[in-house]
């Protein structure tokens, strides 16, 4: 700013101070005219000036107006202008325009006078040099304000000069288009400034007034001359525009979406049309639903009192008082005091109590049942100044008090049955309540005092009445009493005395009476009284003709009730449908009855009146001893009768009945019952035996191991008796029974007892015994045979013949008889070989014996059969009578004497034999003879045994004994101690067999027991066959489904119980287990056998054991080996878990290894846990040993390899 | 318990009983031989045996099952209706006569001799 040039005071605008305009505008005032002059000089039309296009049109108007104004105000200077412009100006419009600001204007207004004054001020030539203006204007050139200013100045020329005088051009405005300062309405401060010349804006001064600078290309505005330079270079934009479409007035770009694509449209400006506020055009809002008035106030949550709260501190004390509700706390119960301690404890639940007070009545020191409880935590926290002076504990107390109060707003507070009310102790409510209650108590006490006094009066009169009534002793007591009652106080109730009968009905008890008429009018009922007087100890409520009586057991309670209810008892009258006061009367029991005897003075009145009996009955008094005695006797008799009855019942009838019911008293019945029992048992036994027989028949095919070693031998007698071809008799049930009923060893005697057979008393056995004796001497027999044969040959009709026949017959007879003995042996019948020859040997003896006996009875049938042998047969070639058992000429056959004997079938054969052998009886050496006998016997024995054993062996093994044993020269015992190889052991030890068909080593122990149990049971009802209760499950799938369901039931039950009880833990896999058992195994020690046939691909059993981790299993393995457990029972589930069944586990651990297994192991998941399960690979037969492939790793070390004894054809030889 | 309020007669009775006269009398009555050297008890027993035998013949299971319960049931049946069963005479058995127990008791009690006896005792007591 170069300086500040003061303008003269006589600026025309000062005169028109009412117009407000900015300070710089004042300064510019003269410039305005200069602008106009400049414009006028240059003859530039408004429209030519480019940048100020926008408000050009408007400016035109305004400028006109301005000029108008200007002119009108300034006389001297603006004449020219005014002359020029006069016609164009419309003063009215001019005025109009300036009444209020135009809308598309800035808020600045135009001051025409100012303009004019501008123009008229020629003096101000110094403005030219002021650069401020320039700078100022430049600064605000972008704004509309300045533009308008410029415009106004510019547009002042409409081709005509607007300047007043050219000479003033410099002073008024040196610019071409002097800016017109807009007028500001608003600020009042500026107006002041504008008026004050000191505060006016200094005029602009151009510092660098180089023409080069200002004539440079892009400087449009010359601040000094205040003209737009380069105007000639500038063209009107719309003239040069090729596109004539551009509106002259200007345009704005809008985005148009009409064609679907956004494109910018040229919208021409319409400066003429005043624009509207687009805000008013917006879519009006949807009419909002009317808000319905709320019926209730919205409940806002309780705002706790804290440091930010204003107002008084809420109370932290509560008042607890007895609810004045009549229904809950009746007056009578108030007398029962409530323990204040219980109340305190009750409210402790809300918070810790710092102070508890139970208020008492100062008048009578009785509790008011009014309690004050203050909640606070009892601690010494310093007062926190932040919390408005409240300590934290107090806040807690406030909260707790409020909680307690609120809790009992909704629900009632019952403590020990009494209803209490809880209130907050605000504004010292407590004191008020206290006062109130005290007053109440006072009043009530006064009232009671009055009523007590009344009562006393009543009781006095009552007693008077009583005594008076006792004096008179007539039935017409009523009148006298009534007379007396009249005498008494009028306030007293009438004391009625009722008829004797009524008293009788009342059972001579005191009662409260309500008149009949009264009761019927109001239709009072017994129930009403019962309800209303429920608190009193009445005994009955009677509704009789005289009225309604409420009887009591004793006078005291009657009087009490009477006193309480008299005057206050209200009952609903059904007639009036409202509660009415019921008038009561106390009825006292009449004077006590007397005994039949007449009045006597000995009776003391005191006894009468004072006493009441035990049950309220009057104590009877007796006038004479007789009476007393009589009464006593009566009582005694009564007691006697009851005692007699009792006695007879208990001591006579009862025991008699009981004794009579003794079953022993009814022997016939008992006998019958026992008979029935026996029958039943018999039946049961039969069934059991049938079952067992069935079982045994099944087992018959198998060899009975216990017979193998010949532990028991059938007594030879029996064996001999079985010597008949026709021994194939069927075994009957009878035989079974007989067999069962015999000794344990089934009639078989141990070998060592063979010699005892001489002692047997049995006729058959004795026969056998003798036969046995003779059996020892075989040579004799031979001789005998010879003799017999000779005899036979010689003479059929010899007496021996019939004896022979009888022998035969006898032989056959006992044999038929002893077919039962055959059955005894059962499976053993095959053990001992038949000895048909022995028949002949025995014959002789039999004959002898038979002579003793009377067995001459000949069975005709037998004879015929025997003879049939010798009947001639019609064949071409002679056939031998007996078939050849063996070919004598076969040299490989090793015959023993036994066989030879068997070959000799009859005498003819014997002859032949003799001739072969060359048996010369004469040449016989006696010494040799005895040895021969022995040798024969021994030989025979050996052959028999050997045959037996080889047969058994063959049965077991289907092959003969190994060579090792057959060709043993020296006996075992002599061979010394040596280890027998396993292979050899296998051959003779049954449990070491390699066979797949195991022995029946499995003891069907349980099944046997069942049947015996049946027999032993006495109380069983039905002798039916014990049924198999479990249904046959044909499909294992169904079975599994059933088991799964069962498992689910168990789980549900366990869930119902709630606790993780081990009792209900169920191993599902147990259900799928096949019946298997362990027994000695041919493979190794123990093995697992199937008790029933198992089909392929079925689950057999689960390998159960301890579930341990991998490192634990390694450790255990080492430990077991160290400890000597050679067998490994560790089974791997996965790489981390192993099942160890060494010490704990299931029987699956007994399954042995085989290179050709029958089962395989799989790992399945049950209940989320992995388990090892054994499945059958193929069909497994009954009693077959289960095996599976252990799948041990191949060991390199030869010592580690374990040999395998599975006996399979493709056996690898080693386990690993 | 009010000692003074007991009926003096009652008190007398109590004393009477305490001294044992009551039981004596009772036993006396019970052991009175009614006929043929049989007192009431025996007669009752016989009768009962008869009754029970009848019952058992109808239903044999009575003997074998639930003896205790059955005996109680039979007992109550006999006592019912003033010993009605004892009065019945279903069987032809002459050995047992009908017993009217009630009557018997009443008669024995109303016996004047008994009465006098009691009086006597009472008098002696005082």
C-alpha cells in the first residue's frame, strides 16, 4: 500500500449515508464514474466483454438502475449520464430492485447512489495510483462479487458513456470498467467503516507500471486504468465458436440419462428466469404414521445414584413392618412375636446390614413390629471424594436397600408366616410410622381396657346367674332366670337356659348359641360358622330346632370365643346379601346330673360347680356306698366281657385254627400230595435221561478218552457174556436208566479189582467168576474142548448133548439176559473183541453149573438157531460152515494163539489143528505144561491188549503207531531218561495231536448240571422239557441289530442315571462272541476251541487286554522275557497302541498260530475305539481249534526263531 | 392327668383289678365246665377243628400254602357276626355242638352269683 489518500469529506456518498457499502467501495466511488467514462470512451458494449458474461444481462439492468439512482441523487455530475440513461431507467423498477436483494445475486447489494457518487467524484485521481485496489480486486476477481462490481461498471455503458464527464474520468475512475463495489447489508460494522473516511480502504497503487508488463499477453486487467487490456485481442466466445449450438447466454452441463446412456447435455442458462431453490423441489417425505399415544409411561431402568447424579442421596435404609392386612395377620396372631433376629437374617440376603433396629412402644415396651434395616458394608474405606462425598460402601448400601425394596414391591414378603411390608426410609418415614403405630397401640389398648371392664361386668353377672340357677331346681328354670336377667344390667345379654333335651343334644357341653329365627331369616349355615370360627377350638356345630349351637369342649374356650367374637362376628346374610352382625349367646352346660337317688345334703355344691371331668364330663358322685359298689360292679362286668371275648379269640380260636391247618393232620392228603410229587419227579428224571441219552448217542461216535488207557475195564465176565454174534441189540431207555442207577463207573470195575469178582453175590457174576477161573487154564479148556468135541461127534444123543444144547441155550439165555450188560459197556463194546470161541470153552462149565441151577429151561428158539448152522446147504461146491477169518497161508500175517483159537470153530477144526501141531498128549512135559499155560494166557492177554490199543489208536489217528514204538526192544523204563521229541509225543499223546479234529476233551460240564438240577428241584410245577428260552437267531445280522439296540438302551439308561457308572458299561463285541472255550491244544499248551460250528466270515471273539502305548509295550516285552514268560501276548492295534493280554485279558489270548489259519484278525472301530477282532476265514467245525496267522516279523537271527507246531501242510516251520 | 377327677367307681375298679380279682374271675368263667367235663375252650376247639376240616376238604391248598395267612383269614371269618360259624351246624357230627359264644358270655356275666361275688370282693377291698 503506497499510501493512504484521504478523500475529501464532501464526497457525495457521505451525504447518502443511509446506504451501506464497504469501505473500499467508497473509495471506488469516484472510480465508478471513471469506469463508466472509460467504457463510454471505448465504446465497448457490455456484451463484448467476455469473462463477465454471466451476470452481464443482469448487470445491464442493474447498471441501468444504478445509473438511475445515481443520476437522481447527483445533480451536477450525472447529468450527462442521467440524460442518456433517463429513458432507459425506470425509477420504479429501480426502486423496486433495491428494495431487497436479488436472488441470484450475492448478498451484496448495489447502492446506486453510491454508484453515482462514485461517478460524480472526480477528485479522486489518486485512486489511480493505488495499487491496493488492484490487488484487492485481483484477489477477489474470481468471486462474483468483484465481477459484479466490474460488471456494474461496465454495463453502465450501453453504448453510451456512463461517465459523467471526461475530465472526471481520471478522478472518478481511471479504469475501463471500474468495479462496482457491492453493498453489504448485513454487517453493521462495515457501515460505520464506510462512513468513516479514515477507515476506508486505501486506493490501489500500481508499483510496476510498465507497459510491457501490463501489456503482456495474459494480463487482462489494468488496475491503474482499470481497463481490460487485450480486449481487442479477445473475442467473444460464441462468435468464434464453430459450434453455433452453444447458447449465447451461457450453458451448463448436465448429465442426461434419457437415452439410457449418460451423456452430458448443454443446458442453456436462463438468467432471466429466477432460479428456484432446488431443495424445495425434492420429493416430499412419506407421511409418517401417526404415533399413537402411549397408555403408560415408558419404564426406564432405575438409574443408580452415582457421582454424576444430582439430587439428594437416596436412602440406604428400609423399614419393615407388619402388614396391616387382616386376612394374613389376624389380630390374635399378632400376639405371637416375631423374632427380630429372623427378620435380620432374612434381609441379609440383600446385602450386609450395618444397623438393625427393632422399635418398641415407649408406653408399654412392647415391640411395634417395626424394624429399621440399614444396608452398608461394614468397612473403613475412606470417603471417596469423587463420589459426591459418598463412600463406595454407602453406594452399595443404597443399591441393596433399593433392591430389597423393589423385591417386595411385586411379591409379598412373608417371614415366618407373617406378612410384612417393606419401604424405603425416605424423608424420615420411619418416625412417622412409629408415631402412628404407637398411637394405634394406645388406642387399641384403651379399647381393650374398656372391653375388659365390660367383660368383667359380664362375667360377674354370669356367675350370679349361675348360682341363682343352681339354687332353683325345677324344670321351669327359664322363667326364674329370665326374671333374674331382668334384674341384671340392661347391657347384659340374656342368659337363656335351655331345655334339658337340648343340653342332651349338646352333650352337656358349653356352647355358643345363635337364635333359630335369626338363623333362618338370614339363612345362616353351619359351614358359615365353621369358617368364621375356625380359629377357635369348637368341637361341633349343631343346627337344631332351637338354633345353631357351636359347642366347645370346655367352658373356657367357649368363653374365649364368645368374648372375641361377640359383637365382631360377621356372617354373610343370604337374605340381605351383606354382612351382618351376629348376636351370640353363651350357653353353659347345665348343672351336673345327679344319680338316681334323691337329693341329699351330703353333696357339696363345690364339687358340682367346680369340677369338670377328664373329658369334660361331670364327675359322677355317689350318694351311698352301694351305689358306688354297684357302679363298680357294672364296670367290672363290662370289662370282663370284653376281656373274655379277647381271650377266647386270641387264646382259643386263633391257635386252634392254626393248629388245624397243619398238614400232618391230614395224612391222606399228605400222602396223595407226596405221591404226586414222586410222579412228577419221575417224569422229570425221565426227561432228563432222555436228553442225556440223546447227547450220549451223539457222542458215541467219538472216542471216550477216559477209556483209552483202560483205566476201567469191563469185568471179564461181562465181556464174555457179550460173546455172541447176535449181540446187536438196541439199547433201550430202560437200560439207560438201569445204567444210571448203577454205580458211578457204570458197572465197570477198575483193572485192579478184577480179582474181586469172585466175591460178587450176583448169580450172573458168580457164574462169570467160575468161568473166569477156568479161563486161566486155557490148556485145560483145549482139552475140554477136545473132549467135548469128541463127545459131540460121537453121540448127538448123548446126555451131554442135551446139556450141550442146554449149554448153548443157557449160554444164549444169559447172553440175552445180559444184553443189558452189553449196553452197560456201550461204546466199550468195541474195545474188547468178541470171543465166540469162548463159548465152547465155557460150555462144559456151564453145564456143570447149570446142573446146579435150574437153567435147564431151554429156549427153543436158540436151539433152532444153533442147529441151523449145521443144516446142510444146497450148493455146488462144498462150502465151509464157518467163514475164514484170515488166510492161513498168508505169511505176513502174524498169528498169535488168540487168532488160532478163534480159527478153531468146531471139533473138526480142532482135530485138524491137533494133527498140524502134533499135539501128543502123552508127550507132554508136565513142567513145560504149566509154563505153557501161562504163556498162552499171557500171550492171549497181550494180544488182546495190543489189539485194543491199536484199534483205539487207529480210531484216533487213522494210522498205526509209529515204528518207534512198535519196534521197541527194551521197555521204556529200561531205556533210561531221555527227552521224547515233540513229534513223537504228538503220536501218542491225545492232546498233542496235530489233527484238525480234536478230541472231545471239552467237558460239557454245565449241561449235565442242568438236568440234575431239574431232578432235585421239588417245587417245580410242570415237568416239561426245559425249554430253550433264547430264540434261535438265524441271521447274525439280526443278532447284531438286536445287540445294537440293547447297547443303545444301556446307554440311555446310563444317561438317565447321570453318573458315569462302570456298572453299565457294555462291551458290544461281547454279544458277537461265539461260544468258544479253551482246552489243551495239540499245537501248543492251551488253545481255543469252537463249541459250535462257525460259518465263514463271522466274528468269533474279541482280543481283549490292557491297552498300552508303544513304549510301554516295548518295556513290558523285555520285562516278560526277563521274567521268564516265553509267550508273547502283545497284539498291535496301530503303531501307537498295543493290547497286552499277558496278565489281564480275554480268552482270545489262547488262540494259537497256524501257517494255515482258520481265523484272521481285523481291527475295527467300536464306539470310537479301535479293537482287535477275530473273524473266521473259513467254516469251522465243532470242537475245532481256532488258529490264526500271528504275522510275526521275519527274524534274521536263528536263535530268535520259534518253531511252529501247527502241523499244516504248508507250515513254514517257524513262527517268525 | 387329673387325679382328683377320676370317677371313684373307676378308681375302685382299678384297685379291684390291681389286686388280681379280675383275672381270677375271668379264668373262672373260662374254665367253667359246661358239659361233659369240657369247658368252653375245648368246645370251641372242637368246633373249630370241624370247621377247618371242612374248609380243607374243599380246598386242599390251604394246608400247604401260606399257612399263616390262611389261619388269620379263617379266624376272622369265625369271629365275624358274633361267631356265627360256631353256631352253624353243617355237619352231622354230634361231637361238636353249636356254640353261641355271645350268649354264653353274657349269661356267665349276668350270673347273679358272679355279681354277688364281685360285690363281696369290693366290699372287702374298701
